C-alpha cells in the first residue's frame, strides 16, 4: 500500500478553532504519507503506533498541573538552562526526556516573560502580517502549517538581522535547489521552507520532531542511520535521539581530554566542536516552546473576540 505525496491546493475556508489542536488532519497526512513512502523499515502497526507516540512525545515532561505551572516556570527561568549544564567540559553529558521537557519550559518562560519576551511578541506580530501567504505555501506542500513557526526561533522575523537567508534562514544551497531567488522575501522563503520540509518528511519517516531537528541540522539523519543499522524492533523516539547525541558529545570530550588534558585550550576546543550539536539539540525545545506559547495566546485572543461577537482567525 502507498500514499501519494501530492501538493493539494489550499482550501478557501480557514479554521477558527480545532477540536484537537495538537494533532490535526494535515499533520496526520504529513506523517502517514512520509512514513509510508519513505520509511520502509517500519511496518504498518509501528507506523500507527508512532502516530500516537508523536503526540505523547510532544508533551513529555510538560505535565505540570495548572496550580503549579507558573511557579515551575519561574523556577526554570531562574535556574541554568539544562543544556548549559550538559555541555560543561568537566562533567558527563546526560540529556534525556526530562532535560528536554525542562528546556521547553525554560525557553517558553524566556519567550513569555523573560529577556526575549519583547522580541517574541514583535516576531509573532510581524509573522501574522504575512500569515496568509505563509500558510498557503505550507498547505500546498502538504506540510503542517505550525511548522512555519520555526521561523521565530530562526530569525525572530527581524529584517535587520536575517540577511539574505530570510525569516526562514534558508541556506543558499537550499534556495537554489528549490528555485527560490529571494529567500529574504517572506513569501518566497516560506515556499522554500515548505518544500524543504516536504522532502525532509520522507527522510525522517514522517516523525515531526525529527523533521524539525533535520531542518536545523544533519545530526538526526546520522542518528537514524545508526538506528537502522542496529535493527531495533521499534520506532525511534526523541529520547533515543538525545541519548545518542549525549553519547557523541561524551566521546568528543574524552578524545579532547586525551589530546589536550583539562586545560583552558581543551575547553575551548570542546566548545568549538560541540557548538553545532548543542544548537541542534536545543532547537526542538525552542520550537515546542514557540508553538505552545503561540497557541495559548491565539486561543486567548479567539475567546476574547467571541465575547465581543467578532471572528478571529487563529494562526495555528
């Protein structure tokens, strides 16, 4: 059995709310299509199980009660970023699901009421001005529209700093590959990013978390190759990826210690060699924090509009 990976034309109606905003039909189509077409290593029961795992995985470690949520967030923002601790030269890296969940809370707090709150608000407001065209580009490629929110941690929609790569930070190579002449144009950049996500869907077996990570870097591709080589009889999860990355970081640390000891130069080399790994490992928590916060605010705005008898079109 197979699924065609067609590019549907966007429908005229836009949803104002969703009965299940965490797992809408476009997302299911993205996962099923990519997994069936590009992930032959998974049997159908595993594909269906992965669909359920994806939603559970997204919320892993984020199940604070309403009464304790704000207090927990305040504590997290006051504490050190868990990834900062995990990338110390003098300690072992051991990052898993718990650290991932804490990192989501950490970044959400910084975006909501920390040092990045103002920049986050401006980014969301600017993105909304272009949202119709951005949404259409992702829908045409059969990609969940919420994936477009990667542009917020990528560039904060700051035209002064996004340069020629644009709000979606589309590399020159990817821009040329997808025929995007001006990625600095938000609409063209969105078309390129959506096309890239469409291809990534095949490469990562339709797993959303892996698609987000792959958009930022190649580490998840190497992880999946290792996973397939080991022929493990279950779909890989996000915790497996973080454990793999922790092992890789620890290996680099051991090698540098052997070659340079515990010197300041050794610490500098370690930071240089692992900086890209840390950026990639933090990318998913930043994205999840962005989606979570945008959804909360969009829901609040929609409810306020209802009270006044107005219609409000939510972004995600």
